[in-house]
C-alpha cells in the first residue's frame, strides 16, 4: 500500500536505511512496497536485493521534487520504466534543470500527483498512467473535493519518512544542516509533516473504510508493477559482453594477441608457459571474461600509443594472459604466481586490474574511455557523516559558540559537566553518525556496461564532468557490474617526467635504455646494492623509514626479496607478529623447519611457512583446512572488507575450524593459524600486486642510480613522496647538485635542472600569485630573458608586494646588485612610473636615483628563504644560537653499539604510534650534520616526558641498538635547540656577527668535540 517511502538516501531529509525500511514494513504486515527516494536511486538495487529476505515484493520509483517542493512521484512498471525514470532524473541533474510540475509522457511509468499539487494546478484531465495520490491526513479534505468524482484515478500516497519522534527530530536537524540555519529559524515549509509514517495494514484499512476503492486502486497499480535484477550466485556479468561484436571473434582475437606477445615476453617458450596459457585461456572463455581482458588491453594500447607510462596491478597481475597483453609487467612464471588467486571456477567476478597512470595522464585516459565506449560511468561512493563533522554541524544548528564546538570535538568536556544543548549535540551525533552526507567519486572505478548505465541507476554530474552512478562498488558487484580501475599515481609521474627530461636534455642517454626492461634491472648490481643499503630516498614504495628498516633487516638485494618485503610491510603481516617471525626465519633458514607446521611449510616454502600474500589465505584455507576454492575465496574476500554482510564469512570461518579439528590438528595450532588468517583483514597484497609494486620500485631505483639529479627534480616536481620537499632538495645536494633559489631567467614554475645546477621553481614562493608567475613565464618565452630590474618592470605589470617577493628571494641576482638596493629601485620606479598595458614603441628613459650602499648578511638570506620557500638553503645547523658541541653522526653509530651516544639531528619525520596497551611512542628520522639519515625511537616512558615540537634541530642522548643489523637510537632524553634570532626583527649587527663567526669556526675546524 505504500508508494512513497524515503530512506536516508533522500539526502539530508530521510533518516533510516533501506534495510530498516524493509524491517519496518515487515513489522507492519506490508507485503509489497515502493522505494521512492527524493531525486535519488542510490538504495534501489540493494532494496531489490534484500526485499525477499523480508518477504516483501519490491517496487521502484522516484519522488521528483525541486528542493523539498513535491512535483510528482514516478513508479516504474518494470525495468524499462526504471530506465525511463533514471534517464529523466539524470538529464535534469546533469543540466541543473528544474523538475517540471507536469510529468512527460512516460511509456512504462505510473505518475502520481500529490493531492495538494493537483488542487494548486487545477489539473482536470489525467492520462491512463496518471493518478492522484492522497495521504491519510488528506482524506478528510478529499470528502469535500470535486476530485472525488474521479474515483478510478485516486490512490493512496502515504509518505513514509519517520518511524518515531526521534526520527522526526533527526530530520529537522538534517534540514537545518542542509539549509545552514539555526534549528530555531528552520522554516516549517522546509520540513516534512510529522505524520509521514507507516501504519499497520489493519489501521490503514480502518482509515479508508469509507473509501475502499482507493485501496483497491492502489493494490491494482502495485500488482501491475514488477522489477527484477539478478543477484543470484550464478548471475552473469553485466559489463560490455563483447569487444568486437561476437564472443567467437573476441576469443579468436584474444588468442591472436597472446601469440603476438609470446616472442617478446618469452624468447624461449617452454611447455610450462604454453600449458599455463592454455589453462588460463580455457577458464577466461568459460567464465565469460574475454571482453573484460580485451577492454583492458584496449585501454593500455591507447596509453602505449600516447607514450603514457602505466603500471598494471591487482589480482589480474597473476595472469600470463595479462602479461602477454602488456596489461602488466609481472611474469607469473618467474614468480610462480598462484593461478587460483587470479581465477577459479567458483569465482563470479573477473580478476581485478588496477591500472595506474601519471596523475597528469589519467584525465586523458578517462576521457578516452568515455569517448571509446558507449555505456560508461564513473563509480560513485558515499561520504558519510562522521563524529567530528556532525558535532560541528549540530553545534552550529543549535547555536553553540565555536569555542564550545571545538571542546566537544576534542572530547575535552566531561559528560557530567555538559549543559542541555551540548548533551543534545552529542546525543544526535550518535544518531546521524554514518548516514550518507553526499555522493562522491570512487578513487578510480569506471563501469562499462552492456545495458545503458541508467538501467541500474540515475547518474550525477560532478565537477569532473563525467556521469557518476548513484551507487557504490559493493552493490555494483552484487548486480554483476565489475569496475575498471583507472588510477592516478605520482610515482609514475616521477618516472615519466624523468624520461621526459632525459629525452629533452640528454637524448643520447635516453636512447640507451628501455624503462620496461625489468629483467636487466633485476640483475643490475648497482640497483640491488642500493636496495640492500636502503639508499632509496624518493623511490616508489621503498623510501619510508619503516621500509628502509625492513630492507636492512632482511638484507634484501634481489627483486624477489623486494616483492616479499612489499607485502610483509603491510599491517596484516606485522599485526599478526609474523613480520618478525619471517625475518627470523629468513636470517636463520633452520628455524622454519624447526617451528613451522609441515603442511604450512609445504604450502608456502618460499616464505618459510609464513602467510605473506593474499593468495596465502586461499592456499591455507584450501590445503590446510580443506575448504574448496570457492569457500577459500569467500574467506579471502571477507578479509578484504568488501563484504556487506559477514554472515557468509562466519559460516566459512566455522567450517575452517571444524575441518581442522576433523584433520586432528591441535587446538592451539588451529587458533594460531586462524589468527594469522584473520590479521590480514584487507591489508595483505596479492603477490602479483606486490610484484607490480616491486617493478615500479626497480624502475625508480634504476633512474635514481644512473640519472639521480634528473630523477630528484622529477620527484620534487610531482609532489615529493613520503617526505617534505626540503628533504628532496637536500638529497639532490647530497647527490652532487648545486641548489639555486628561484630566478626570473632560469626558473620555471617547477624545478629545472641545467647539468648539475638545480634551479628551484617559482611555484615554491608561497605568496607569489599564480597569475604573476604565469605572466613572467609567458613574457620570457615570447621576448627573451630579462636584462635588468628596469627591463623587467618595463615589460610586466606587477605590484610592489609581488616584485618585493622576487627581489627578497634574490630572483634578480644576475644583476649583481644588492637586493636592498633593488627594493629601493623598485619602490621608486613603481611610484614614479605610470604603467600602460600596451606594447611600447620606444624603450623608456629612466630617471637615475642616488641610493646609499647597502648589504645583506648570510643569516638574513637564510631567514628570508625560510619565510618565502618554507626552508633555507643553508644547513639548519648553521642557524643554531649555540653551535653543536661535536660532529657525531650516523657514521659513528656502529662505534657506539650498545653504548650511549650524544648526537644532533635535524627532524625529517615523526611517526606517532601506540603500544598494545594504548601508550604513545615515537619513531623519528633525522639528518645529522654530515647530511646522513639516522633513526630514533622513544618508548612510552620517554615519549611521556619528551615531545617533538615541530621541525628544527634536536640534541639526543640515547643508547645505540641493533636489531637484525638495523641501527637506531633508543632515546633517553632530548632537547630542541634554539635557532639564532631572526636578524630582520632583531639587532642585525649582533646576530650577523654571531652567524659569521660560527661559519668561520666551522671552516677552520674549531669545533669542540666531547668524547
């Protein structure tokens, strides 16, 4: 009987989920129900999927409104009607058009006009598919209306938005948030009627006892509606079913592409390769995944033609077909990649391909996909209300001052001291928490479907300019829609820009190598030694302190070792305690035979019986616990967090335990193995995925090894990496570069390398306006270098504030004029000269100004750089108020092993973590006075006493320890060192004298060293 039901996907209006709506309906004896969210279809597919579990027959529709003003309700007679509704809604969303008050002529849709709208519009005639909707409250007005004469057109339209008073209160708060107004000022017209609730069927019949024909009309309409989507286990994929037009053509073409790729990938083809290829092709065809592979091939083929750099990863990287099609650069034969992780007969969804592009190239690739294929959309995802955000929103709605809102967000007010308003904020925060707030875009998911996208949902048009589904990836998979992941990654941008720099500046060097020749890189001793010594700064996935530590502990010096390390570093392995166990077994080969269960060692000999990769979950479930491959994959997917419900996962877990007991395993062993399985919880990599990461790491390492300065410039120009830009500038200096501050003649917006001279980009100047920078670069490109300050000011319109930034950073140093003098000149020039924005016929004559002799100190330059760039180009140790008492550094750690050391370090990064008891501790990475890196740890007692207070130089006293050969300092005490006072705001002569004397002492080696 209910044709107008809302969930919380009626954004900032509805108050409960589609499952709660179904539960509510079941409790009220409802057997069929229409979901009609306001201008939204997000909940529709899951509503249809779950309705049978509540013994309810689902009907779909849309409540079309302009804001909260109702226009009409569209009810789909069938799937074609749902398509019509989605087409209509999407058109109005995309073009930002108002919904018309009169519906168009739909073919498979019933249109219901609310009683009040019919009265307002005085609509008198109704087509066969059009009806008048009356709610319980409107029934008494109907008795006195002429509309009662149109008995066959009147149906029940009782909105369902609330279950109880609390829902109504939540609704009012959501409306106030939506309108950005105080709750006390929320207009009644912006709210729903409190009576928009569900009545039990007997109560509804009682209300309409005098107008039974209304219920009969409603029943007749509902019975004529039917919607079906296949959510069964054996459902067929809904992706584009063929690539060339027929399955046979697709299969022949896929085989042809594989044969073409064989000579390049395997110059000497053996039987194992052919057997693996035959097995994969058989299953790919049988499972109906041929078009999925060919579409991915099409995408990367276009990228290759454009010379775009990319990496293919995901479970599909376990496939030899993907390797032969150049979707990935991972050789599954070399790595013995587990076939069943990639594909098995129980698998419903196709293998996962994540294709990473440079963040500059991905938009081009996305546009290509939308132009190349017919039914394409980005995959949506919902941003939900989270606690802190809800507290802020509700605090504003209730009129709390910002200070009180901040305290509530930080949890700084005890529950007993809360006033009534603050208590209400926290109460309703719990209610709104987790509700959808607005639709966003999945990180990289694109759908390419056989049927029109609007067969499944309406689409939004976000700022990116591509249609986006109103549902997420979980329900997409449930209905048989499998995404293509087209992702952006800055690591690839760094590689691509390095190649661009080499092609432009060093074409002979560029011609010497193939960046895809991974086999050669794997054998390169220079690269492998860099991995072993953890000299990986700036390199993809291997530069973080944790990864450098692991590489040293494992003594990794091979590609296969790096593949393992890439997955071992993930939280799943480390959380289970198996990272440490893996290191122990790696360093002591006899330990695995002694401690590992024989079955576990037999399953995973390469990783010493330790679960490291996602497919190890499948192997252990299948071989250790005798689950079939389908059940094992359920376990693996359950760990990945992609399950909407954990019921199926729980059944498989119970069977895992029961099977192990039947096989006679000890209960302690069963629990230990299960704990390892459970700890993965979505964090482990598939081995092929790890291998893809390792390929990219080796490509990065190759460039860093042989073209270090070009590579470091590319790192800086593409957002850096784990560390701040300052550190990569330092690294470039350590690699032999001379670093220059921004220059109006030699700098671009980004950093630029000339031989061994690195010019920082104008983009580093925080306060320099984008339009000013663009104007400078455009003028320089069109009319050549600037010859003097006067020449610059003649050619450009610029404010005194903006020219001052350039002068202060010494961007006019080619003039060999002191910057104080240049500032005077600029002030006098801009005050005396009237700028005219048109080409000059003659070179202007300038008045000569007498300016006194001025000078700049090194200290003043350092602090100006610190202000304008965010870092200075001199050593931070030169800025200390008290010079370091000694030069102890990273090189001395071995000498102090198991002894206490006194050392100074410039802070690079700090990681704050907690012990299993919840106590805070710190891991910090620093630079010593020689520019080398060292690592420290503050355990909870020290972490409670000492805090890192931002960047700067710290003095540490602590014990040097070694764990598996990795040296670090367990800090006993630390003290932040003061910088000398900024001379621009102090007595310049005194500060400058201290600074210059310190420099002199350093040059003469007059530094006191304390033993």
